[in-house]
C-alpha cells in the first residue's frame, strides 16, 4: 500500500485503500484484518483505520470474527442478487430523471466517461476497471438531479466494487460493458426517458445474472 498524506478525508482514503486491497485479491475472503499493520503500511494513526474498518463492516465488506476482530467477508450470491435487483429499480429511475432534466449535461460529459471506461478495460487493471464503472454510475446519480439517490446508493456501490473485484480476478477476458453504458448515456442525451430507464434496468439485470453465476460456479 502507498503511504497516505494527512488530509480532511483521511478516513475515506484509508477505506478506499483497503477496498482496493480486497478487490484486487491482495486480501482474501476470511483473511484477518489487523489495524496495526494497516496503519503502519499506510503511514497513518490507528484512529482513521478503525473508523474506515467500521465503515467497511457496516457496508458488508468486512465481518466480525468473534474475539479475533474483523475478517474479509465472503461474498453471498443471494445478497448480490438482491443488491442488483434494487439497483436496477433505483438506477432506472435515475436515468429516467436524467433524460427528462439533464440531457444536455449528459451529452457533454458522456463521451469522456465512455472513453475513460474503454481505456480502463484495455489496461487490464482491475482497480482502473472498477473505478471507471463506479464513476459512470455515480454520474447517472448526479444527472438525475435527485440529491437522495447518490447517498442512498453509496453503500451498495461499495459492495458492488467488492463483487466486481472477486469476479474480475477469475475472468481471463473481462467483459467490455461499455457498449451498454454508451447506450444508456445516448438515450439520456437524446431525452428518451423510457428508453434510458429500460436500458439501465436491462444492464443491471444482465450484470446480476453474470455476477451471481460466476460466484456460484467459483
């Protein structure tokens, strides 16, 4: 892990660093998390590490291990299916709202997001692919104009990163989902609310089927 400089959002930085270690497979399911080792590796005190661990536990990425502190939580395929089921509904709404109110903004920002996503896939870097995907979905929340959607989905996006990391580690040739993302943004940019919602729901339904299938076969 890289040493982190002291900044106001230190807890978030520690959380992101830990999540990257987990999604890249450097910390495996069932592996014990030791605060002192993490603090030393990141060059921070134990307090932000403790707070970051609590956040990740609350978001289902870590779990209690009796008197042994915390461990990386194994993935639950049923829980993954439930998350994607909910995301399909909420993100479908976000895309409908975006097409209704922020079509021009989507047109301006969409190409850059798509380009970055395709570059991430070409790089073969799991952290880059995950980061690009999350950035795309966060853009949808922003475009919706509803300030409640982003915070409501934050926890589920964190767990989604965990799921993506687990699946991408096993994939020899990761799926290129950016054609689907581009289709969603095109519908929003054209102001086609029904189509935007439909594309978003289909995208997440297909993602759920793929992720759950991969988890159950591993």
